[in-house]
């Protein structure tokens, strides 16, 4: 079902993920004007990595894959990934990767089936939406984790600010609770463009102030494919 859009201006998609992820997603958005304005900047860290005694590695993000691939040449452990996009990236870096095809809960269940009583290495960010370590430990899985990247907030670009002050309808895909919180914090009273927040999950939706959006919608499933379908449902006819 398509949603009613201001046909004079048409919808513009404002992408706020880190630059590389936003650029990849923009390529999938045929028929939409896009503006890329990351509200988070990724910084890769260099902790000491020791995989001794570990039976698998765990990734919940593409950034975790990129970071660990730079920090170690070891590829002998199977990599368990939250979704297929992360798994594909892991394979491109030489890991034998398995996808949980879904959420952190799905990843936890997969690891509980295959590695109860074992030890895994979790390459994670400084700020995470889910406490995967605690979830895994509750399933008798020992976790060695390392913070391999951080994401620092950045201001909206001049192009994004101009868009948000225009009369165009702005579709704002929001992929994480932190991104939602930071984006909302940047909004100003003079940014009067109608904003439609498109949330990856209910957890993201909970971080979106109702008074900052004309409409808020949640993806059917917490993945990029569902987000793409949700955006397309707002395409002008």
C-alpha cells in the first residue's frame, strides 16, 4: 500500500547512518531523491586481540567485522553473525561465516544451540543496543569481548539542515536507538518539513519523540530489506 505524499515536492529520504552504510543503502533507493548526513562517525580502535581458547567469533555489525579483520589475520574460527549482510562482509574478509538471519535474540539462540559450554570472542562497539554478552552467559557460553570501534555523534550537514527547513516530505530511516536519539536532538523549531520516522524496530521507535515526527512507522522485520519495503510504500504514485 502506498501512502499519500505531497506530489509537489515528492518524498526525500534523509539517510543518517555512517557514510559507507548510507551510500550502500542509497544505491537501493530507485526513484527517490536522497540526502546523506551521518549523525554518527565510526572510529576504529586498536585493542589487543587474543583468540586463545575461543571456539567462535561473534559479530553484530559490519563495523565489528571491518575492525577485527584489520586487527588479526586469524580466520580459523567460524564467525556467527546477526544477519546476512554482516555474514557476507565477514566472508569477503575470509571468515567462514554463519548468519542468524535476524535479531540478537536469533543470534543468541543459534549460539546456544551450537556453543553451549564453549567460549566465544565478541568484537563489538563501545555503545551497543543489546547486551549480548549477558544473554550468552545466561546460556552457559563464556564470552571474551573487545571494543573494536566507537561511534561519535556529528552535526547534521548543511544539505540536511536545508532539507529539514523546506516544504518537502522527509522520510527518515532510523536503524538504531542511538541514531534515533541523536537525530531527534538535532531538530530545531525552524525545521518545519513534515518528517516521517521509519524505525527498524520497536526499540528504535521508543527512542523517537512523538512530537518531532508527523508519523512514525516500524518495519515488519528488523532488517534492511524490510526497511526498503517500508520506504517504497511511501513512494509517490
